[in-house]
C-alpha cells in the first residue's frame, strides 16, 4: 500500500490539522469539472502542544525526499568530477533502487506543491487545475505529437494550449514537393507523420500491408498526403539544378590565371553534333560509335590560333537521345559556352527545346550552330523565327546570340565558328587559381578490372597532383594515377582540363562534385558537409516493386539484373526503362551495377529467377560456361535501344491476351436435358449464328447469370462447328443451371494487339 505521510508532525506552534492520507492519490480520475478521489480517507484532528519544537520536522523536506527523488541523484557536475569517496559508491549502488522509487512515486503525484501549505490552513489552496493533474502518459503523448508537428522547443503547456495549437496548425496551408516514388520512411519525413501511423492508415482503410522500406506509387502518395491535409506540388528539377550551378559558379570566381573555356555541344539526336566535332578535330569519331549514335559523354581538346595567339578549347560531346537526359544536364552544369546544334532540314525538336530550357534556366552563354547548311532547299529564316519564340534572340534581330551556319561535311564556316567561340571566351574573362586545391565534377565513372575504380573528371579550379586526397560524396581516396586526353600519364593537371583519375576506393557517382583536401582529418568534415547528397540507389525506386491503390491486381514482374560498362550508361538505361508503362507488367531491377558479369550475378539470377541484361560488358569463357550450365538468360547489347526493344518485347510476352467481343448471334433456350456429363440446353437460333468456339453471355429476366465458352455444340446428335439462323441445336458449357426462356448472346472473340 502506497502512502504519503507515515505519522503526525509538528508544523506550527498552535493547534493544526494533520492529514493522514493513505493511497488517496493512488488513482486520480478527472473530467472537465469534477475531481474524483478513488479512495477517500478520513481527516483526523489532534490538539498538540507546542513544547516539543525541537522534534519539529519540516514537511517540505519530507515531501521533497519522498516525491522528488531527483535530489538524491548526483548532478551532472558531480558525475563529471566524481571521486572515489564512500558517498559516491553508495550512490552508485542505490541507483537502480532510486530509479524504481522515482517511477513508483511519479505514478502517485506529479506536482509536490499540492501538499505544501502556503497559508494558515491546509485546504485553503486554489482549486486544482487540469494542468496539474496531467498524467505522465498523456503528457508524453502530447509532447510526441508536438514533435511531429515540427516544434523545436517542447514546452510543458496545458492541454487547452496544446489543443489550441493543434487546431491552429490544422488550419495552416501545408504542402510537400513530390516528383517521384518514395518509401514510407521518406514520406514520413516529408509529412512529419510517424511511419507506424501511415502503415496503420494503409492497412485499416485500404487493406494494404506494408513496411517502412516499401516503395509507394505516386497515386497512393497523393492519397496519403491528402488524408493528412497536405497539398502535393510538383518538383522543378531545372530550378534545383540552377541553384546548384550558381553555388558552384560562386566558388570558382577567384582568379589568378586565364583558363581555357569548356564548350558543351547540345542538340537533338542526328542533328550532326558528333559530325561537327569530327570536322573541328579532323577525326572520324562517328564510325567508332556503336549504332552510329553517341551513348556517352566524351571530352576533347584542340589548339586554335586566334589573333596570333594559341587558344586551348575543351569540347564535351553529349548524347542527343531522350534517355541520356542526365548526361546532357551534367554537361550543361560544367560548361562555359554552349553550342546549340540545330539541323537546317529538321528544325527545333524535343531535345533542342530541352537544351534551350537549360540555357535559359542556368543563364548559359550560347552560340547557335545551324548544321547541314549545304542543303540549300531549306529556309534559315524559319529557324530564326522559331528561336525567337523560345526567347533566343539572334544578333540579326537585336539580340546577343550568335548564329553560325556550318557544313561539317564540306568544312564551311568551321573557322568562323571557332573564332566566335574564342571571342565569346575572351569576353567572359574566364580565370582560375592554379595554386588552390583542385575541385570540379565527375563526368563518368566505371570499374576497370585490372586497375580498379576509374573516374573521368573535369577540373574547374585549382591543380590536381599525384598523392592528393580526393573526396566526393561519401567516398575518398589518394590519387595514384592521372592520365590526360591523349592517354598519357602526367604528374599534375590544372584548371579546365579533363583527366582520368585512379584513386577512389569505390566507383564514385557520376555527376557529383569532387574536392581535394589537405589532410585525412578534413575528409570527415567533408562527409558531414555533404551528407545530404542523393544516393544512387534512389534511381531504382521508380522501377522496383511498389505499392499501388489496386491491391487486388496481380501484376506480373520482369526480374532484371542490369550490368553496364559505366555509371552514365546505367543511369541512361534506367531512365529509358522508367518511361515504359508498367500497369500490366512491372520491371523489378533485382541488382544494378557497372562492371563485368560475375559468379555472384549468376547466383543471384538463379535465386530470383532474373534475366541478366548487359550493356557493353564482356563475358569470360568461364562465365559463359556457367550461364549455359544453369540455363540463365543473359543478353549483351552494344546499342541502348536494342536493349530497350528487347525489354519491351519480353514484357509484351508476359501480358495476358485481350479480346474484343463481336456479337454474331442470339439464341433462346427452349428445353433442358439432364445427362451424366451435365446439362444440355436445347436452343433455337433466332438471329445470326452460333459457333463452337464462341463466347456466350446468358441472361435471365434481363440479368446476366453466366459468361463463358461453349464446350460442346450438337445438331441432331452430331457434333457441328456452326449452327445457322432458324435452326435448333444443343449446347453445353460449364454452366449447368439452365432454365427455359434463358437468352443467349453469342460473341466471336477477336484478339487485340498487346500493349503495355
């Protein structure tokens, strides 16, 4: 039995009241207006003299000792500077007992001031407020809710204030930005709602069983957000990229020496970007590319004489196909001058518009290059007018954008184009500090089976040297080898240079920034600073198994293990596959990485029944033997669109056939025959015909009672394939509850073209 006071105490020199309360506050119940004592006790009055004041014990001390056990625990200062004295030893021994006693007493009383007399009489205190009677359980509950509302300072406020705060928050307009699939854990962070609450909502309202790592479909994300009072906004990727670019540009503004310009070539597929670069470099790059298309971002440099001075120019060639959007954005992020390539005979196309948006959003310097100028039958003025519609104003119309007509095949105006590039570069005053530690961006990364992780980088500022400590995202390493564009090993490389670096301990993520730090201790500081960088695994969220609103659907899955030569190729393929509709068949990438096919890939394929799709990856004879032995499907492609066609064709094979019903006849059931094999419906064909393979709908009193195929069709006890108009027949199907006057509609099923 718990109690508050054990015996009477002397408190004042005159007669006073002593309360002997046992278990009175053991169980408190209250509502809005009434305080109920579960076990009320009597109050005893004693007449005591004031002679024995030496034995007076202050009730404050007793209440404090019993209720507030925090005083008996050591303070933070004592813990920090504790000695080996006997007192500290005893405190440590009794620590568990004190914690238990604190927990026990806190169940009985939370506010000790309720029992401290501040006036002459004990019961002349102010009425008890609701705030003083809050249970610890409820208090924690509301504190937890206030955390999820986003309050940084958790205050001990009354229930009324909390309710008022919650109602005010509910009236506020709340929005979240969602542009892709999210896990329940990620959505929980965006909504500031506990994962368990979202999981409970899905299970109770939609019958969906999920875990915190389950990926949610975009439609179900919107439904959950709406339930909790959030508006879903679309994410502007270009604005986000623009902020990143502006931040990086401000970092590289310090100047010591002039640096060469970085020129990125952007444009639609087959508009002659690589052919133009061939003409500039005097090479033959097109014949070296698989399928005649660019499938990776590549860097080149040339020396060009302008005003009797040699100028170094760095060119980046980007893919024009739709699926290589990430590579094009990466090229746009690092360039100083953009060459917007437009074919004279084709005009402005989707990827041209994409490049124009990059130019406008990132405020890039631009030169428009009209290729295939040797085709005189097409109008140059039309392209000029179209560019004006996209706010690209040519110099001829009063703008600041130069337009150069060239022919890569004949070399027409190539010299003029290079001179325009040099002129624009000089006007931009491009400088860099070669004395600083190197920093820049990773263009491409892959795993070389002989050397290890290789990164192709652009140095935007500073100088990279052998032995430097290089960091990017959560990876680091020491530079062991530097190769220039001529594949020659060098000791160091300065600003605006494209080099191949060996040094990262793991293959880094393409598209991320890198820096060189002075010492090993600076690596951790860099990791903490860039801990919010995106994880490459999020690229797979748009493809892997995810929850949808249609919980009853049994969507077939295409399990894939994807291996590519570089990370850029992997990004492009995932981007391409994400554009395939997946309402009928869903792509599930079991594993994706760059590098050669290994034994572990084959084991994983066997365990998950997945197909291995490889892009520009070689297979050893040992791997080929294992693939044949275990009959694992493995396809290797050199052109990305061949891989795309294969995946789409495979998915179509998994789609169940769909049919269109064409009405071919009507029949009425006149009599029913019962047989050992079932029931035969004796019918009269009153319109059209009946086929042995036709699909029937059976109606009774206007309601459809059965649909299915005919299993047997007879006329005069003979099996027939067809019964024509105004003839009688007997038919059987899986339906056996035939009745007279049932109406039969007969349909011929015509197979539809499969689609995703």
